[in-house]
């Protein structure tokens, strides 16, 4: 078996996580096809697409949206030797959510879980644009539940990819449980980032924190960084959820319980949206040594994933 090249490995990753334009650009590079040659091969299949349009698609300046353009995308998969629907699904993820390049993962928690009006105000105070320029390709969260059954800490390690040039920050969001006091929530930048401005909303218990990178990312660049929210100000916690607006990427959630406050039952679940019924329920066994449960989702879908527990 031929050894996989770095370029082909990157293509496989981009086909899983997007965004569309970087996946298309990578496929063209791996196959070694000029745009004029691709145009010719599409024409042989009865599909007319200009070289300028193909160039815009791979640059991210435009996205295929019309029916004839989406038909061309399906033909591109054949021309480039890609799995069926591998490019098309990056444009139309399940659940009707906006595609990756238009909705970075940093906004998914806001759009599905946190109060929209409060967050809109907080993001305005931080002068954060609607498109943060990043989407998440990997996220590992570790949540700690304290002896009083409170959410005491949330630690995140994220891998993001820029889908435009000049990105130098990420805005993280924390929503505490009922009674959370944002003034008592501390934020720490622990890996490959620096803490910028922090804002909170007392009515909703939401805190947003600006995490600054040391360099500006170019489109296609990846960045690994870690941060921690220290809370403990809210009431008893019964679940932790994370929202996703697009498909792709890996998500790992671990929930650790203090030995003085162990739940009697834990389960994972999924939801298509905040108001939808919960599905995919699965009982989780508490690890006796580490007092923890976890879930692993290799390729997330639009919607919500979470772990809930009963105190008995």
C-alpha cells in the first residue's frame, strides 16, 4: 500500500471537517489538476462552469448555491476522485444549519444554547464580527463538578482552522448554572493564547472571554489552544451540553465528580435543536477510580450533545 502523503492526509481531514473551499483547494492540489482541465472534464459531463467560478469557489470568495452549481459540485467529486457527497455535505450539513465557512464553531454554543439577546450585547461590547473566521476541527472539554454539586471548572483544549486571513483571536463562551455570578467566574488562558477582554451578563450567567493568539492565522492555518473557566458560583448542576452548528470534527467531553458528590445515574444524549426531543440516550458507567464519565463523537452533526446525571 502506498504511503499516505501529508497532502492526502490533510485532504481527508478537510473532507471531514471543511470548510468547503479549503477541501476543494486541497483536492485540486492532490490530484494535480489545473482549473482549465477541471472545466474541460465537467464540460464532458454536460456541465458548464466558468474557470472564474471555480477559482472563486476554491478561494472562498463565493459558494455554490444554485441547483446547477450544486450539480457541478457532485460532478467535481467524480472528477477529483472523491467519495460521493464528500464536498456537497460541506455545503449543506444535516439539520439545515449554516455551512462551516459561514458559521465557525465558536458561535455554535451561542446559537443553540445561550440566550441570544444577552450574547449579542456582549459580543457587541467586544466588537466581535459575526464571522470570527474560525471553525473547530477538534474540541476536548473536561468539566469538574464540585462537592456541593456545582460546576466548579470547565477546561477546554481546542484545535481550530482559519477560513480567512488575519484571524488572531477566539471568543469563548461560558454559561453557568442557575444562580451563576459572572463576577465570580475566573478565566485562565493556559496554552498558546493570552486572555483579553472578559464580559458577563448577571441576568443569564453568561461570560464571554477573548483569547488572543500570538500571530495572525492565514486561511487554512490550524491553531491549538487551551483555556479554563473557573466557576462554582451556580446552584446544583444536572447536565452539561454543547451545541454545534455544522457537521464535522471530533468532540470529547469528560465530566469528573467530586468524591463527596457522586451521581446515581449518568447518560449521554443528543438533540437536533434546543427545543427538540432528546435522542440517542445511552447509559454511562461512572469510572470508580477517576469518578468520571465521558463521550466521544468522531464526526459531530448539527445540534446538541450532552451528558446528564441524577443525584438521587
